[in-house]
């Protein structure tokens, strides 16, 4: 009884619980902002159906800043950019929207205010998440960026658990659905990347090399996690350099193959190698 | 082109769009409060796992009001009641939670503050919804309560559309899944109530009579919707009296049958009658 109590205390005391909490909280806020943003578009659309914005945040900002009856084009341009603003101003001259009383509009605007508050909180959590990530897993945060590091830790629950995973598992964390589909039916190719796809070196690269870069990044993150959890040494500079060298090499090979006409940018990379290749 | 433009304007001008928007907004806020409330329980649980509350709102209030290191039992009793508060105070003496810095706690408390803000907005929307319902569909709001009236209108999209539905459709609005299951396979009994289940006369009655009371309420709501949409006369007093008489009659029959041992409280009511019985 006492022993199990101590185990619980130990687990709660480790600060990666906080990292995981704030990461999930930020994700929940994203969901909420989307949900309430759609509701606001529906609602405000009764009054001003011509107003459109690409992001929910910008839409909410515009709702608070402008008034259909008395449009301030300068303010609208600041928020939505020149082109969108002048389109909206032109269309608003013959708006199809209903006239609403000040009271009805106020209720609708209070929703926009809520969305802005949630977005501010989201930004605050992001800063806090970054701070915690740099404190708890500095190597991972340096190599993959604090957000990816935080998401990986939050996905498996703790840094200690992440540090004993092989690189091949880290590579596909967050893509479990695709992974199990592949394990059930080997004709379906395995996923090439999970959470780490958000890394700009992967998401901004041509499809054909993403798998290779994902493997390289997962290798480095795996070593970084072990250093963060056990040795606490700072090896991030080495890891970063190795990763960048490997990326350059992959891209050079890709360019050579493309010059010979051997790959199309859409060709999938070969399936990931077995997970034992941890040495860099 | 001009005609269709006018139709759109007509639709937007009708104020039931607002009723429908605010009803959906209130539902979205409920979802959000639940989602963020669960997140808060996870997060604050790292610090104070012994704190528990039945409602997410009370939990958030407690998080903001108390401090584990220096518990104010009086304040906790105000929020959670005598028994829960003294339990928590007793357990907190040997709390398993981790020590958190003021900064870490602040981030967590900001989530609780957000939940309180959302709940306040929810309450405001409820008042506004009631006001709109009493303005737009006074008969329905009187007979079924403003919240049920608002939900029915929001579910079909407009009062005009609701007013042409038969009573049997109003009875099962919101229970579409169960209805279509029944239509596909007649061995599955039809649903007895959808949105109107929230009416206290139905939800607080024994299971065996709920179907009958739901049919009676749907009949009255159907007439009320027609009056609200077309004649604009106030017939709510008559409808209310009829409904209460019918409820009393149903309950009296039920009590007689129970005295003879013919029904158990759990026996399902017979399936709803065909939808043509609209006359009261």
C-alpha cells in the first residue's frame, strides 16, 4: 500500500505530467476555437453574409472591429489584407443580411470576444509549453522544435517511457491507425511519419523523400530523448548537425535521381527500415 | 436572380435564424465546458488529486477558490457541500499530489477562469434564448418551456418549417437515429420522444406512461407552433390546461392499472399511434 502510494507520488512529481497537460490543453483549445468559430460564422452570417475570412481568429477579430452599416475599410484591410477587404466593402453595399438590433448584435459579438480570449490563452499556453519543453527535454526541443517534443512526450505519457522507444516507433507515434492497418494487411504501406510530420523539413519536402527524412529525424529524436531522460548531457548541437547533413545528402540523391528521370515527386519512398537501426 | 436574392433576404430577416443560432451556440458552449473541464481535472489532479466535484463548474470554482497548502474549509463547504468538503480536507492532509510552483499553478488556474467565463456566457445565452423564444413562439414557449421550443425550432431550422410538421414528427424530433432504426427493422420499437423528453412531465414520469405523455405534449406543441407561425393568437392557456388534464388522466389510468397489477413501472408503453391523430 505504502509502496504503491509512493509510486503514484513519484509519477505526479515528475514535471512531464505538466508538459503533457499543457499540450493537451492547447489541443483542446484549438478544437474549441474551431467549433465556436464555425458557430460565429453561422450566427454573424445572418447579419453580414458577405464577410469571409480564411481563419476563424481573423473572422472573430473582424466581427469585433467593424460595423456593416459604417464600414471602416482601413481597419478591415489591416485584418484581412487589401484584396479581401475591398471585395467585402464592394459586396456590402448591397448586403443580403438582415438588420439586427444592437442587443442581438451584442450577443453575437460576445461570442467573438470569447474566441479572442481563447486564442490569447492558446498563445500563452504555447509559450509555457515551449518553456517546459526546453526545461525537461532540451535536446529534443532543439532537434525537433519544442512543440513536436511536447507532443511526443504527451502522446506516450512521460519522457521516461518515450526514451525507451525505438526510433521506428517514435517515427510513427500519432499515426497508430495507419500503422495497425498496415500490420493487419501487409499490402497497405506503413505510415512514414506521425507527429513528426509537423517538422518543416518533412512537411515542406517533396513526397518522395519525406519517409527518408522522417527516419533520419526519428533517429536523432530517439537519441535526444535518451540523453534528456538519462544522461542529461547537451548533445543537441551534434544531433542537429548530423540531421542537417543527412537531409542535405537525401536531397542531393533525390535531385540526382530526378535529373535521371528516375523518380516523380509523387513517388512514395520505400517502406521504413526495421527498427533496430538506431546507430547514427 | 433577383427573386432568389429576395428569398435569401427573407430567410435571413426572419428572427428564428437568431433563435436557432443562439440555441446551437449554447449547445456548443456545453460541449466546450465539458471538454475543458475534463482537461482541468487531469491537470489540477497533478497538484491535488484528492479534489473531486460532481460538476465541472463546481470543480473550476473550487480550483480558483482554494489552495491545497492552506485549505479554507468554510469556502470549500460553500461550493461543494458539507460532506464532500470535510472528506477532501481530511484526505488533503496526506495528499499524493506534487508540489507545483506558483507559475505552474497559475497556468492551470487560467484554465479554470476560462471555464467560469464560458459558463457565465452560457447563462447569458440561456436568458437571451428564453427572451427570443417568448417573442417568436410564445405559445410553444408557454406549453413546452422556452428551451424545448428553441431546440425544436433550431432543429428543423425555422418556425415556418416546424409549423407544417405533424405532431408525430415533432414527438420524435431529435431521435432520428432511433426512428430510422425502427423504419429499417420493424422489430425494433419506434422512439417515444426526442427533444421533448427534456420536459419534466415526461422525464420525471414512470417509463410506462412516458410515451403517452409525449404524444399528448407533441399534439399541443404542434397546435402551438401553428398558432405561433400563422394566426399569432395566444392559445397557450387552453393548450396548457388540456395538456395537464390529459396528463392527470394518463396518470390516473396508470395508477388503476398498477393497483390491478397489470403494469410494472418498467413496462414500455405501446407504440405511438399513426400521425393523423392531430385533433385534441
